[in-house]
C-alpha cells in the first residue's frame, strides 16, 4: 500500500482526511499526555488494546479504530529505572524490539505512518563529540553507547526500523514536563536523589515537543529525528532553577561518575544531540534553557523571582 511520507500529503491537491489517532501506551506517561493533547485539540483518538508483540491483536485494533496515524508510546523502561532491564532481558526484548517491529510492520501493511517515541540515550560523549564542544550527534550517526541493556535494545530496533519508510523515530532524552509531581519527570527524579552528577545533556521538554509530534504526524514526516530542545543543560543548572523558582530552601549534593557507578547497576548515557533538522522544520522550537523557564518553571513558580 502506498504511504505518503515526509510532507508528501501537504502537496497533494486533495484535502487531507479527517484525523484519527491510534495510541499505544495508555498507562504510560507520554501515552497519557498524548490522549489529553488530542482531546484538547479536538482530534479523535483511541488507545490500542492489543499487546505490541501480538500481531493479530494489533491488526484487530487497526481494523476497529481505522486510524489515519498510529503513535507508539509503549515499551519497557524499567521500574524504578532502567536497571530493571539488566535482569529482565527477555521481557525487554519482547516489548522494545519484537513489539515495536510488529507494530511498524502492521502499520506499513495498512499504509499508516507510525510515530514512534524512541530514545536518544544510545550515544555518549566521545572524541568527536566532546562534552562542552557544542558538537552533537546527528540523526545519521551510529549509536556508540552500549552501557545498559535498555539502550542496546533501543539501538537494535532503531537500526531495523530504518528499513520501514512509514516510521517516524523520535529520539527522546531525559523527558521533562510541567508536572513536577510525576515520578517519571527528570526534574522530579533528581530533586529526590541523595546525590546527583552534574553533566550537560540534551533533554526533551514534553510540554513543547509532544504538540510538535502531533504536527509531525499531520505532515506525515518519517525517518529519524533527534527529538530534544536545542542545546544542553546540566543537572546543577536545573536544580538552581528549581531552587530559584520553586523552593529557595532546596539544596543538593553532587558526586562523580565513579561514585555514581557504585549505586547503579548499568551506566547511564550522557550526550548532546544535534537538533538542526528539527529546528529547521520547526523554527519556533525553544532552546532547552528557554523552554525550561517558559514551560516548566514559570507555570510552577512559587518564589518572587522576576
């Protein structure tokens, strides 16, 4: 079946069909936010009932919902964190590799674009992309981080998904939202840690970028996209903003990567992603620090900071 991708439908003379989204990941953070965004924008949507690894269930979902686009926000990240994946490798593969590929294949067979929320935690700073250099990893770069099994599975499936012309892979990193009570929120996580490292990283402000992902679906954009705000921000810079805007009495302690390694099972990814491609498509995209202030800290402000 023919699939119009990368803006092809925008140039077509016929009007675009009415949108209807099929979303996987109902109980997840991003999946839940997507449903709220669709409701706010008046876009009809339904959550998939099928398990990603069960093809017949996915086909039944598509037949019943008859969507124009499919969104995948399901998968395994581990509870309470990615260390879980180190001891549950088969389960991680089943969801993150087998399930995602099955959904992509079902969508391709039905001529549907799949917006797949993936991860940018498949890279780490190296000799060509040094910390503080401003040189980020591009969409076409080969993943170089294999420290965690979670990241390994994500790199595996990203490589395989390159063969599906109907898939839009969004590399999300260290997601943040204005809901500072959500335990999955990167800010919420680090404010609750006893100690934190202090490393500049690319991050994703969901309040700004999830609406952009919906617009990407409308434009039928596909391929790999670094899905973070431009620039980097460090743990300490975020916690300084938290102190200045939310809690003046807040304090924290730092430790280095060697000390961190003693309290986690798998190493963590630290990197900067190049966002030229995304910024070119969406020039209004704010830098990470601007977006943090506008979309996260200002709406939650409890101090008198100007």
